[in-house]
């Protein structure tokens, strides 16, 4: 099973690397098309200047306010000059650096897999199962995972789709793709907010840092270097899981509130409010995406048998002892974690004996 996952993981990485190459070619094509469009735009502006006059369009480009019957904020300004700074920051800095961060995170986990390798159990599994996650916990986790990943995909589509999809598909197809992605992102976003606050209420107590976590971080979770395989002590959640939890909550709050401003432009938001919210939304989302790249790696292949707990709700006794020994000592004697005892009748001596499964 692990080898199959590893093959799929390698295939996924190969596809992603191929996507980077294709994105580079598509981006170059998009730049050429943009230059062509700008040439046509100059001709259009020349014609407009002939109708309205050069002085009029010079005032528009300078951001001067005109007359309008609308009472909404900034409706008298046809072109917002400060908005050009937002455009440059978003297109020339945020977008390229965001792509670099995401592919850099993927590259790091691939490097970790081939140089450091997964963290294996020190001893064989005992077969005894320890209850770790309830059905409610697992449902909440997978609902959050699906919602976040689907929003991440549609969000990245909105930012980068014009570079590697738009140049290679018909205009009508591109219109349907981008429209569908935008609608999905807008309507599923509030569901992410509900799930995030539910997760915070449900798990915040298990995610408070203690002195034990300092030692866990000092030994890098027993995953790398001279401490690899040492399995430092941890309670129900180790230091890494707690850090990821608070990263999710912290960045998630910024994502939610900035997304609310962008999703509902009905409360007097100015252009500056929308631009700042857009940048905050992008930055917080990119940080969280990079964090979840490492989370997915650890859950799938980074630590042996980690995925079992969130799939079945139970973990092997050996895994519990090695990765969460403090928690194991607290729960090992609970009724739900006891071996099932069956009664076997010996037909010769007519006596009842007990055996554990």
C-alpha cells in the first residue's frame, strides 16, 4: 500500500513539474498576446481622444473626479491612479512569488522524501487498536480538507489560469472555466468559514502548547538529523500538529474576513479596501497552501501509518506509543481500547478458557 502511494506521489510530482514547464511557455505566449492587445489599445485610445479631447482623457488618467448622479463612494472617479500600484504589486510581485513558494514547497517535500526518507516505526505493529478520532472528528477533518483544497484550486485558477489555460483553450471554454471557478469560490467560501470556526471550537484545547512541545521542536519531531527515529514525547497532538492548527486558524481568519469584503461589496467598501483585502487574501491563502503541502506529505508518506487514524479512527498500539506516548498512557486502559475477549470451550475437559484477539 505504501509503495503504491509512493508511486502515485512521484507521478504527481512529475505532473506538477511538467505543469511548471508548460506554464512558462504559456506565460510567454500570454505576454506576446498582451503586447499585441496593448498596441490595439493605443489605437482605440487615439480614436477616443479625438472624440472627447486629449485634455479630457489626460484628466481621467490623472484620476480627477467627474460628475455622476450616483452617491456611492468613488463613483465620480473613472480611473483610480493608486490602483495601478495594487496592480503592479499583485501581478509583478505577489503572483510570481506565490507560484515560487508553492512549487518550492513541493520541491522541498520531494527532496525530503528522497534524501531523508519517511519516518518508520521502530517496532512491529502489535495489532491492538487504540481509538483516536471519532466519526464526527473525521467527518470534520475531511470536510475541511476537501473545502480548503477545492477553494485553493479555484483560487489559483483565478490568479494563474490566464497564463496556462487561457492561451490553449477556446475563448468560450475559458469563459465557462473561469466563470465556474469564480462562482464556486464565492459560494463555497462561507462554508469554509463555518468549518474553520467549528474546528477551532472542537480542537483548540488539544492544541495548546506545553513544555513537552519545546523538546519536540528541539528534536525536529524525530524526523531529521541525528534525532531521526527518536520519537520525542507528545500528548494527543505533537508540536508540529499544534503549529499547523494555529497556522490554519490565524491565516484562516484573515482569509475569511478579507474574503467577506471581496464577496459582499455592499457595505461602502472603497477601491483601497478591496485592493488591500485582495492582497491579504492572496498572502494568507498562499501561506496556508504551502503549510498544507507539508501536512499532506507527512500524512501520506512522511510518517508511517499516520493516515490510518484519520481513515479508520483507530491507530496501532505501536504507533501510539512511539508518536504520542503521553496520550497513550492516558487512554490505554479505557474500555474502548481493551482487547476483545472471546470464550472458547474445550470439548474434552468441558472447561471454559479465555483468549484475547
